[in-house]
C-alpha cells in the first residue's frame, strides 16, 4: 500500500475495441420455472472505453453456456470486439470459447482440439487476476448496479442480505418469479447505461451510452455474419427428425420446416437459444452443414378457426408443391433422361503384371 497505485487510462480504446466480463451472484431469491428457489447469477460484458453494459444473461450458476450466450448477444447486438479481458475461470477459459489459444493458463492446449469461437473470430483474450477491479472494471460496476437490482422494491421479502450476518428480518419470506427478476434487471441495466453525470476519467458528465456513441471507430464496428452468430447458440446433437412429417421435438416444443420432410429418421444437430426458443432453431447435419431454420409450431386453441384455416392452407401449399414436382418428372421423356444422365468413358484396364516391360536403356 505504500507504493503508488497504478491508474489505467481506458481512453486509449475506441468503443467496443476492448470488453471485459465477469459473473455476479445476486442477493435475492428467485423461483425458477421448475419450482426450485435459488439465487441467480448474472454474466455480463462491459465495454472498457465507455463502461456501457453491452450484454447480460441470467443463469443458476456461472457456466460456459451462460458466457457463450451473453457473448453471442454482444456480437449480435453490437459487433465483434478486438480484445476481451477475462479471469482464468474455467467458464471463461473453456475450450468452446478459447480452444487452440496460447497462454490460456487452464486446460492443456492440444494441436488436435478444435478452435474456439473467440479464436475463430480473431478476438485476442487477456487473462487477469480474479477479484482485481483495476484489471476488470466490471467488478466495481457490479457493486453499484447489484445494489439497485437486489434491493429493488419489487423484491420485497426476497432480499437475502449481502452476507450471512446481514440477513433481513423477513429473510426467506418470498421468492420472485424469474420473469419479474429479468424485467427488473433489464430496466436497471438500461437506467445504469443512460444515467448522466458520470465523473470517471474521460466521461465529462456524460452517460455510458453517450460516451460509447461518441467514440465509435472510424471504420465502423466489426459485424458477424449470420453463420458466425449461430456459433454462439447452444448445440444439441443426435436429435431425430420424427415421423411422419420430419418435425423436431425439443424441451416440449415442436419445430418444423419443409426441408425436414426429406430428413425423416435422420440424426441431426440443432442450435438454439434456450431463453428464446420462440425464435426458432437452426438445423445442421452431423458434419455441421446447415439444412434450414425451423420455426416453432405453437399449439392452437381447440376452437380456433383462424389457426385451423392457416394449417389447412399450409397443407394445401405443400400438396401443390409435391404435385408440381411430380408433374415435372412425368414430363421427362426417354430422350430427356438420356440427355440428363452423364455418360463417361470406362476406365482403362490395368496392365497385367506379366505384360510389364522394362524401359530400353540407350547404348545397352
């Protein structure tokens, strides 16, 4: 403590040039959809230049899936950063994200392991010491925004206190639904990003969002392709396209698209966002070739005439498409079939061993 503290200047970055991330366990009881009650964890990404929170996901624990989905939100909503600052926890240093990246300091780096998502996107990862606010400013940010979220009036009776010795008198009296918790988190994060009067170095009284907008790179943010954004979705292998229509069933949801009718009985890979299944899934072959994007088939009311008519129109359209394809095949006569069937010359017969002759040597 006698040595002068190091002060790091974040104004050397442009917006989204560098991000840092961490997880925070909230001091509030939440009731999850399966009926269990537990304190949730937020995994969040923060832009280093402006302090703007650019992505956040909620889960029961700090795991690589939550990190992956939060990073996917960042890339989809804003773009691809140049640098990322993590601690070397196994969730942030997992092979899904940093595979084949040197200096990972966790897990053995093998030549045969697949490249991680960040490695593929060209993001340079820097590993910092845990619990060090100078290296990861988001740790200080969690102390501020965590108080606003955990002590929100809507969570009356569900607040647990910040340690076992600081339990409120009504400890354990209530647990808030996950939907309400997510709603409050979104509102508080938005207020945190838009609050003016920030006094940090380079803020000049502006909000985090205003600073982010003022320091965008001249060449623009690096955007990911649709295929790259799908890399951040969770993958379920060995899902079967079911009879008789090729639908895919996942977590009590049904998904379908026309190309799946040709894949009945096949084992497939699906990529999905578990918190947004209503947006559909991406379907791949086992060797990672995209087949289609399938929409969710919502259940309809027993007496819903409009939904019944829509289903009937879909069935009619599929029948017409199949009939048109059959008519095209029937119109092909023998000449057309011969023209469309390529004819190749047969391969030459190999030289029999007994007929092989030595080359004549000049002057022999």
